[in-house]
C-alpha cells in the first residue's frame, strides 16, 4: 500500500535544504527513489492510500510530491457513472501495464512502520509481483470485460485460540491487530470480489462487514456448521449487482442425492454420518455492470482432515460442482469457484475438480482408505458406497494460477501449529470455466524464506496462516 508523508512546512524545508546541499557537493543527480526521508515526528501522520488493484505496479517508495512533480504521473481516464467514485478494480483495468522483462512485473516497495519502528522496512504483505498470462495478449482486452477476484482464509479467532501459535507475539494474534492488517491488504489488492473463509460470526457483524461496506463492498455470510465461523463473499457495488444468492450445506445436498440413489437405507445412513459435518457452499449470482455479463461466484471451505479422509473431501468437492452446475443451468455460463480446498495439487480433489471424473490412480488412492462400517457384515470405502457422487459434468474447470504460471503456488498455508502435515502446503485455489473466461494475471505469493523470517504464519506482517490469492479475469469476447 502506498503511503504519503506530509510533514509540516518548516520540517520539509529542512529536508530539502539538506538534499540541495548534497546535490551541490556531489555535482550529480541523485535518484530520489532510492531514499525515503521521514521525520520521526511524522511517523504517526502516515495514512494508508488505496489507489487500485494493480497500483502495486507503481513505485511505492516515491518521495514527496515536491520532489517528484505530479505532472509526470499520467493517470488514464476512467469512465464511471455520475455520483460514483472510481473503485480500485476500475482504476486497475484502465491503467496500462508497465514495461516488463518477459512476463514478470515487479512492484515497488511499500513503506511500513513495523513492530520495531523501522519506517523504511518493506512490508511483504503489501508488495507482491504480478505475472501476466503469457498465453494471450492481455493488452488487447477491453477493460470493461475485466474483473478481479481474491480468495482468502483469514483464520477465525475460534481456531486461532485453540491451536498452537506460541511462536507468534500475542499482540499480533489479537483480533484488532489482525483485522487492521486484513483491511490494509484488502485495500492493497483492491479486487472486485473477495471470497473469505474462516470468518468469525461476530467478527463479520461487528468488524468485517462495516469495514468492507465503507470501502464500497456488500457481503453475504454463511455459517459453517458447528463452528463459530463461516464463509463471507463481498462484491464491489459499483461493478457488480446481486441477481440471486444460494446458501447450501454439502451434507444436505448429499442427502437429497441419496434419496434418489437406489441405495439401501444402512448405506445411506453410513454416508450421511460422514458427510454431515457442516461443510458449507455459498453461491452468489452477480451481474457485472460494465459488460452486462452474469457471473456465478462460489465460495467453499472443504473440511480439514489432515489428509486422512480424502474420500470425504473429494465427495464434498464433487457435490459442490454439481450444485454450481444446477444453478448455472448451462456448463458454458461463467463461474468462479474460490476457497480453501484443504487439498494439494496431487490429490483426488484437485484431479476431479479439473477433469470431472476420477482417473485410475486416484480411484486406487481412495479405495485404499479406511473402510466405512455400514453393517457388521458390510464395510467399504466411501467411493465404493456412493460411486455416482464422485463426478461432475463441468469439463472445462481450470485453476487461474496453473493457467498463468504453469503451476500452483508453492505455498498458500504455512502453519506450525500441527506436526502431522508436511508444511508448507498449497490448499487454496481460484477455479473458473475456461470456455468463457480467461485469466489475465495473478499475484505471486511471498516465498518461503520471506515467510520463515518469523517462523511461520501468522506473523507481525501476515494476519492469517493462509495467504491470499488474486487473479484478474476477463469475459471472452
């Protein structure tokens, strides 16, 4: 996030005099972008400024206005309706892409007053590289057809308080501190749509919803079963309008499908006992106002099983895809599917999401799982008990990061609170249907060495044990 420092005139004059003397002594031009001059008394005056979804391409270490005249900055014209302010995504869509070396775009550094009081420290939460899709000419895309999406598990307090985060300073684990960092990141990313997971019920009402509303977003919340947290999806009201919303629980959807499955009652009961765990699916059908296209936005948090119950997770993903299709009406209609899938790229969940069916390798993985006891005489893995549940009819679902980078992020979760999983992990994804949407770019996540500076996640910089994912997509012409 870019910050502006506005010292008093007297102090500013002193800084300028010092710089002029240095220039006179060196007799050469000094590159002011290498320096940040901040008076100690002005640290408290720093205020965050949100310039847009891709404003991170600009130099965030730019010196004061008088040192770099504003006329040198050319801001493209943004067309908005009367009485509506241009929001981050519109600015991002209208801004030309900066010159890049290959496909990588490097962002400038953002000033950050960290816990040690170092105002010159680069804030890794608010400095991320953006990579454009190398597979098509992004510059030819009409900005009116573009929109941006974030998925983000923000770590609910009910989970943070019962896990081992002893390596984190208690101040940095407080809800107030983490909320402040989440909102700073929201402003920095500036997406049109935010899909949050692990949003505390009271936190949503008292903090997140009011803060997002102030930024121009409207949200919907769905509690996740027995947990005191759930899913929250927000959309920018200047770019999207609500057409319809659907609140679902995967267990209820499976129960509805089992009713017509022809399976015997003991088998149905055994399957439901596994699937009735509160896994929720929040669907919003939105209308993208600039393009007048409809878009289905799905948000999910698949159950965490420490990779010990892949059958349950895979059936949750497949059931969700079938429900998305039932609300789309046509598999060719645009949708995005965001969430914490609690599954890695080499899992049955990921393979089924992409292909719509299980290949032989993944069938073998699921069939080796611990069998479910139906009766004293009947035991079988879940995939064998309800085989028809492990498929969906959307054949063109693709991951945004895989499509742009050729691979998924190395890390979306780095948690030291448990020892039965091989951290770091990639658990979060943004899926889309590739026959009507194309990813223009993605925001690269921080590297493991950067995250390990404070043992793991959360930390002084990062408010959650997960990292946010951001992509800009466009409707096909």
